[in-house]
């Protein structure tokens, strides 16, 4: 009887060791995947920092002024005048277009602005 218990215990111990090894191996694979994703994240952060530095160089006022002067003939850029700044209620109204209204049998017209029929 003692031999049967010993064999059962040895089988349980071997299966527990195999299960532990399997779990350890899966954890190492997941750890490798996490490290790869973290490496990609670090590369993206580095790329973002590089692009932000490039953007700040491209947006320097002196550089933009030189470009505006160099391409004045094509761009026709002019300094803003104080009378160009208006309040929203001073803007002209959107034009009203009359289109035939198929909903009336008298051939009436409907006023539209953009794609909305009024």
C-alpha cells in the first residue's frame, strides 16, 4: 500500500512541477510582449518629442517673416488693418436663394441657405 501512495504523490509532484513550469513560461512570454510594447511606446514618445522640436523650429516668427517676404508675390500677404476686425453681428448675412418648391402645387418657391430648406 505504501508504494501506491508514493507513486500517486510522485505523480502529483511531477504534474505540479510541469504546471509551474508551464505558467512560468507563459509569464515570460507575456513579459517579452510587454517589453516589446513598451519599446514601441518609447519610440513613439521619442518621435513625438522630435516632431514637437521640429514644429517649434518651423514656427519661429523670424523664419515665417522671411518666408512671407520671399513669397510676397505669390501669397499677397498684407498686415492686418484695425478696420478688418469686426464683431460677429457685423458680418453680412448668408445669402438667401430661391428654389422651386416641389411640395406646393402652385409652383411656389422656398428660401434656402446652404442645404436647409426653410
